[in-house]
């Protein structure tokens, strides 16, 4: 099965040795997104703002792959403070409707660039 790289200026450029997403068949593997503004490449301020930016970045990558967040089947969310779990649910409800994708929330010590939240996704298109 062939694979293609998904890239969009609507999400931050990769800050390491990875692609924004890789599409193989009708499956899209989206790399983790932190709350970087795609234009300034600066981290936005505050937990809620970073969470919104994370989902906006994932949305842009999903759309560049020919899909949407409605195609998400699995999310992994990384939090530097699990006390923010309820806020993640609140923000996530703005971007996803039932049936929700499968999800894991993982507490981590730190994230790139001092981010407080990161999420990656797997999409199945069609």
C-alpha cells in the first residue's frame, strides 16, 4: 500500500524529524500537535487557548488529508497536569460530536516548547 505525506500551512510546520501526517489507503496518522500558532510558530498563552489551538491544528491537518475531525477514530491527549482533564472534555465537545472517537489521556512530565497539552489522531476517511 502506498503512502503519502500530508502537509498544510494551516497547521504549524514540523519542528522535528516528522511529517504533519501520513496517509496510507484511507487511514491518516496525524502527528501530535501542540498549541503553536501556525503563522507565528509561537505557543499561545493559557491552557484553554492551547487546547483550542491543538484542535484547530488537527482540524487543518485532517482537512488537508481530505477529511475532517469527524473522521477521527482515535485520539491521544497528553497533559502536563491531569487536573485539566475536565477542561479538555469541554473544549473537545466543541470539535467532536457523537459517536466520539476512542481516546486516551496521558499525564506527562513535560511537552515540547513548554506546552501544557498535545494531541495526535488517527483518521479513517470515507
